[in-house]
């Protein structure tokens, strides 16, 4: 049964459903607490495993390994193994992963605005 809308400014329900499913797919891919913070860092520079681990404080090595593997399997990051001694592994964002840069920037901008809003709200209540 197709839902009808009375407001002509709203898109058809089928179009909304497609977008909702696309959002669900994206959230599934980026689910978890650490994938976006990892990707955001790799958008700015390639990093070694130990650099990522020390840069994201409460992140455990086991979780980082799992998240990096998921991101690599989905083509969002590249894993480069250097044959130097000792062996060094560097991670970088892939071209496909860079397609999420605008999303990451939008989330960051929203977060900054939200922090300012909360700070302003808190100051108003204190004064």
C-alpha cells in the first residue's frame, strides 16, 4: 500500500525509501565508534598502525585491527607493507574512501556548531 502525501513539497515516498535504504547501507558500512575517526585521520595523511593507535586514545589494538580490516575489505583504505627491516605497514585513504571526505567535513562542521550551541546554552543558564 503506497502512502500518499498531501504536501506537494515532499518527495514521493518511493524516493524517500531509496534514500533511507542508502543511509542504512552507509551506516552499516561506517558503523561502530571508530571507523569515521580512523578515516578522518587518514584523509589528512597516511599513518602507521602505531600512530593511529596512539592518536585515538581509548582505542584498543584488537579493535583497531578489526576496524582497519573492515575498512580495507570495503575499499575505503589502502594497506601498504614496506619490505624494510623491520617491516612497516602504512594505511592511507583510498580514492574511493576520499569520496567520504565531504561527509566527514559536514559531520565535523555540524559538531563544531553543536558544541558552540551547547556552550552558549550553558552560559545562558549560568548567567
